[in-house]
DNA sequence: CGCATTTACGAAACCGGTTTCCATGAAGTT
DNA sequence: AACTTCATGGAAACCGGTTTCGTAAATGCG
C-alpha cells in the first residue's frame, strides 16, 4: 500500500542504497542524481517507515515519558502538566516524538522501565517524579540510557535533572515574611522522603536561623502535597493556641486545604493569618482571597529538561543538574503590613 | 547487547521460527519444546524488539495522540487532561502504549497526521478537539486508520467519537433555573464554530422555548472557552441594564471571567446574579463562592473512548458515537431560592 | 597518453523479528 | 508390511530500511 524505498529507487532509476544515502545526507552522491531522487521523493511524499529505520539504526527519535510515582501524578497534576507542555514543545522542535509508557499491571513487563526502553529503543527518557519512587526507576537511572528527571535528584551514568532551587523557595518566603514584620511562621511541608521536601526544609531552617527567628515545632507538619493533607495539618496547628501569624505551605493545593481549615476556625486570611503557597497553579488566581505563592518557572524547567536530555543523548556526559530560580508572587492572601497601615 | 530471537533459539536448541510461534501462540508446537523454550524466555527476560516485530507485522500496539486544535489545548487543559488520564489507564490495560505526536513546525511532515500515522504504523488514534480544527485532521478522519475523537463530531470510514450530551447540558441548566423561578437568563457560549458550542446553543434555545422563557439576545455572547473571553462577554452584558438574573457560561474558565466582571461591577453572586459554569474543573471548589457547574463525566468519556477505539481497531466498523450524560453540581454561586426563603 | 586517484553508485549483507512452506518421522489404517 | 495421515519443527523468504564494500567511470597528473 505504502511506498517503499525500493519503489522510489525504481522510479528514480537508482538503487535503494543510493536513495537512503540521499535521504540521510551521506554525501558521495552526484548533484544530478541527488536532484532527480529528491524530486521523486517530493512528488510522492515518500517517508521512510519508522520501524524499518529504527530496526536498522537502533535509534527511534522517541523519548520515553515516565510518571514515576506510584500514585497521583498524571496529566491532571497542575505543576507537572505545565512542565510537560513546555517540554513537549521543545523536544518536538528538536525532532523527537514522545512515547508514554502505560503504567498498568496488565501490561507485559509492567515493572521494568529499562526493559521497555530497550524494547522501544527510545533515545532517552523524561522521568517525572511523584512520591514513593518505584524500584524500576532506579534501575533505569543506573542504566546507559540517557535520562532526565524533574524534581528527582539522583545520579546515574547518563542521568541528570532539573528542579527549582528549593532551598531558595523557603528562604524567599521567610525573607518576605520577615520584612513584613512577621515572626510566627508555620510550615506545612510535603512528603517527608521526597527530594523537594527535604530541600525546602533545609532552606526553611537555614533562613529562619539567618534571620534569627525561632522555630516553633508545633507549627511544622508534613503533608503529601495534596489538598486534604493541608487541611489536616492546619487543623492540628489550630488545635492549640498560640497560632502562627503566617503559614507557608509547600504546595498550593495544601495551601487551599489550610485555607479551608483556617476559615472553618473562624479566622480571616490575611488579617489573622497570612498564607503562602507554592507552585503558582491556575487556581491561585480564582480563589478568594487570591493566593500569594512562590512561582516555579515551569516553562523554563520543561525547556531546560528538553535541552539537557538532548545533550545527554548526543553523547555529552556528566551534565550538571540545573536549578531554576523561584519567584515570589504577591497576591491577597498575604497582605503587606504597609498596605494595612495606609 | 540485547538478546535476539536467535539467541533464544540457540539456547533452547530450536529454530527462531519455532520461538516466534511459541511467543505468539501459533500452535503446532509440541508441549515439551514449548516448555523448554518458555523456560529460556523466562530466565533471560527476553522480549521481542518492537521495531523488528512492528516491521514484520505492520502493527505497533501504539495509539497516536493528537491535540487537533491550532491553539491552547494541551496538557494543562483542565477538561481534557482528565479525559486523557482516564483514557490512558484503560488503553494501557488493553495493551497499548501512547505515542504523542509533536506539533512543531520544525518537525518533518508536520502537516500530515495521516502521513505520521502511517510512518509509525499506529494501530489507531485519539483526537482531542481544540478550536479551529486543522485540515490535516479531516484527512486523517477520512482515512482507513481507526480514530476516536473527543468532542469532535465528524464522520469517517473508521471514525467515531465520544462527547457529553451537550444539548442536555443546556437543558439541565435552564430547567434548574426555571425551577428556581429565574427567567432572565444570559448565556456565554464557546467558539461559534465548535461542535460543542453549536449543540449547547441548540439545547439552550430548545429548552428555553419548552419552558416558555423568552430569549434576550443582548444577554447572549460567544467566547473562546477561556477566562478572558468570559470577562469581556460579561462586561458587554453589564454595559446596559436590565441585567439578567443568571448567567450560564459554557466553560468554568469563562464563568470565572464573568465572575470577575460581575464583582468589578459591584454586584454579588449569587444574590444579584446566579452563575453556572460548565465542566467542573478543580478550581470550582477553590473559588469563592464555589462555582455551581455542569459536570462532564471525564473519566467515563476517557474510558468509553478507549473501548471504542479498541473496537474500531479490532475490525468493528460503524461504531455509533457515544453520548455521556452531564450532571448538575450545585454549589454556592447559584443559591436555590428556597434556601433564601428560609 | 598512460597511470594513479578520486568520485559515484550498485550489490549484498544485515537489523530482528514473522510466516509460509516443506521435510521428517511417528501414529494409524488396511 | 506398505501406505496414508498428522503433528512437529526447520529453512528461507520477507518486512523496509542502512551501511559496508567493491568497482566502473571520471578526473588529475606527469
């Protein structure tokens, strides 16, 4: 049904090998035959079949996409889907298509990402980190397959990662609150064992120390980045006075959960308690009051991940991880003291 | 590096053809050799290389994923990403992986989805409809490649689609408002030429007629489903009194835009104007007041799309399009009159 | 003009599977 | 015992490309 390279060769009066060389810019082909063949290709709209080419070259121009967490990270994730959109755009420009591995138990080889990468001969992988990284991810990262992770600070022979400078996230928040004359700061962090939570905690503790603010352990809890956990953490914080004057939640979703708890408790944001989230997802703008948050530059993260992966694929080893600066986005949930004075 | 079928054959002391027959359950192989070979496969973890198999069989077990709109529909879309998550789960269970076509100009063959489907030999395609469907999509739908669309009511030899019963969306809204004793109803619809907008308009007009409610054309506008357009439409509606008592926006995002305009105008929701959105995206719960909306059953849409596509691939022709019932989700932006009376 | 070198292209092996067709031998039949 | 039938498994062509290698023609040079 479809045209093969032999058809093209016959039409142009040359051998298949010659056609192949022309398509792949090998050189060693005369200008006139080149033109002749290219004309035929043009007219017929011929394009080499993927599987044949892939079989012969052992390359695929495919990037494997892996949602590595056992739970809850998928298309709907408001942070990662932004990163992905940006990544997809750039990686497409670089000439790759994206293969999404299914995660289902029913799939053969479900466990081993490495086996599936080899099976499809993907040129590289993007690994999106959820919580509770599966064993199979470590196996892949240790392999010779080029991989880039998002928010996943591991090491491997051809592995690197991008993430927001998480320590800076916390320090920006603390600095801002300090300048607003707020000292009583609570912190609802993400999953204890996740890379980003650990880094944010370090940043928090470090900058609290730096500004000479004492840390109240009763105001520090861990959630799982999702709304419900923010709600529960805030409930606990509000169980015993005194209350903090500000809460920093390590995700906007948890901030929304905290907001609910605060309002149920009859307190007002930001008059009684200031609230700062993290990520800057869409909903921040639609909530009332609009949520002040630390924006992660998701476009940049996706873009850097794409270029990093491309470099890794093209043989550049030992690419350093890339950290992206966060940005504080001031909205209504954390009114500056100055404004209140006016 | 990797094992081939020849290696397995050698190890088991049989021919490659025999191994292939065993893997693919051809029969005609004795029980003892079958066991012997399977043991070797088991031990080595051998798996046939994708491209070789695909080349030989002209199948790929791959589903092409196409975001068909020229603009603005991608991972971050709060409606489609839910559908996709559900679709991916089911289609994975059915044994497929998903190939995402890049949309970039830099990509060869960027225009023709059909060419790219043939190139990768995908077994079928899922087409997510944005606005302004590209020509290339029609070409694909007309082809022999099995395709399923979401919110894209076209016809083709092996094409079918899923969508919410859009007429019912409007009629449910009108009915609800009617029962709340509201007669002055405004309607901010989506893009004029999109399938869903046309159907929702039909449903709106039809049920307004049915309930004997007059339609005020000054209260009807078209947006593009995104927030800004809802804002602008509402501005126009509020430019000249009298104002409607309720607004139905054909997407939650436009409802949020309208909300902003209403509040800027000094009016209160729902006391002055009731507001009903459509889709039931996450932000509905986080907005204040929480947004009443018509929920589309995104999980079901994705699930049905997956099964529909699988049927089409397996040779079942002429699958009828599937319509999914919408559901009215009552929240605060549209307080029932009864409550107010109490 | 004759020889060495380079250029241009084709022949054929190869990538790793699938599938058709045929050979072999065991079992069944008369 | 001879012949047919059937179950089994191997040989080889094939899918559609790439790439090595060899050779004929074109070119350079003395």
